[in-house]
């Protein structure tokens, strides 16, 4: 009996893997998808994919699934990521300049040291993301939700639109152009000064908070003193009101006195217009002022004649002529004349 030996040759054909790492140029094949600039990856399933250092400039990843993907150090310049699921992804030091992230969900993702310049984040979800040292510049944040995010040392400037929510302690600047952090969750932050952004963001240092605490303590000590001063102020106010009343009364009396003085001044001015006794006596040479006798209403006139040889020495002639004139009530005028 012949024995036939059958040699069975087994050829193991190696299965070509659809997974490969990204090359140094940022391109490659990942999960069967060609990764590189301008790639069309709409709705692509890249869940948990290793896209570290990938160059996806101007690629279209609309509605793509990138949950848990590693996109650290990737170039996403002008990339379309609208509506994409990027939750729990690693985008540390990724460049998202001019990227469209409108409606995308980046909840719980790591965006530390990332650059988000001239990007669209309209209605983007960024809940509980790590944005430490991220640069958010000249981007549209209208409706973006930053609830619970870590924005330690975030630099921002020339923001367009208003986010729907910011983490505790963060607000928009007065002109709406900057994200400004001031809350207690920034105790370890340093004050950041950047000429590039043209702004000093108010991330307060621990020393600043200590000073605030000291001021609050001093304020609590001043409250009782303030209340005591308020009581004194009330008493002083009553005294001031009483003094004002006295001053008003004195002012009224002063006005009366001023009016009385003015009236007297008018009378004095009128009296000054009248001639004085001396003026009457000196009205003309030889004028005589007649006075009524104190024991009656009579005036006695006396006339004496003098003579002189040289107009220097004068002697009286014998005899004096007198005449008594009764002065009746009322006004009377008398005139005296010498007959020839």
C-alpha cells in the first residue's frame, strides 16, 4: 500500500491595517480616512482617533465624530468643524485660527495653550473645557457656552458677539471686547499685561485678595464708628437748623434797621438842604435875627443913632427909640424902613 503524503502549504496573507499614524508632514491614513489639507471628511467617524500633529488646514469635518480624539498640536486653520462632536478630545496647543466651530460640542475637552483667532464659535458648547493659557482673539463667541470651563490666564481681545454663559468670576469688559476674569477661582493667577491685546486683564493675585480681605475687615470695624458719627451728625443737623432760624430772624431785623436808617438818611439829606442859623445871620451885611422874648409873644425893637467925624470913631446920640411888637400865632412877615 502506497502512502501518499499531501503537503499542505498555508499562506498567511497579512491583513492591511486601515490605521496608521500621522506622518511628519501632518498627513496619513487614519481609520481609513485620508488625513491632510483640504480633506473632505464630512460626518467622518474618527472617534478616539490619533490625529496628533495632523494638518487639517481647510479640511471639511462638518458633523464629524471626533469624540476622545487626540488633536494636540494639530493645524486646524480654516477648518470646517460645524456641528462636530469633539467631546473629551485633546486639542492642546492646536491652532484653530479661522476655524468654523459653530454648533460644535467641545465639552470636557482640553484646549490648553490653543489658539482661537478669527474663529467662529457661534452657539459652540465649551462646557467644562480646559482653556488654560488659550488665546481667544478677534473671534465670534455669540451664544458660546463656557459654563464650568477653566479659563486660567486666558488672553482675549476684540471679541464679537456675547457668550451665553461664562464660568464663575468671568465677565465681558464694558465695551464687550474682552473676557475679563476677577473671581475667587483665580487666586493663583498672575496679573497679565499684553501689548498684543492692548489690554490688562484683571486676573487678581493672592496678594490682591489678601488686601481685599483686609479692607473688608477694616470696613466692619468702621461700621460702629460710622453709626456713632451718624448720630452726631443728626444732633449737629438740629443745631444747624436752630442757628439757621436765628440767622433768619436776625436777617429780618437787619432789613428793618436798614430801612429805618435809609429813612433817616433821607430826612437828614432833606434837612441839609435848609440854611443853617449862621447862614441866615450872614445872609447879608447888617442882617439881624430877631428872637421872641421868653416871657411873652413880643419882640422889642431898639434903634440907636451914631455919628462920626472920620468914619472911624463913632458916638451915640442921646435917646434910644424902642418899639414892642406883639407876635400873633401863625406866620407873619415884617419889614422895616427909614423915612426921609
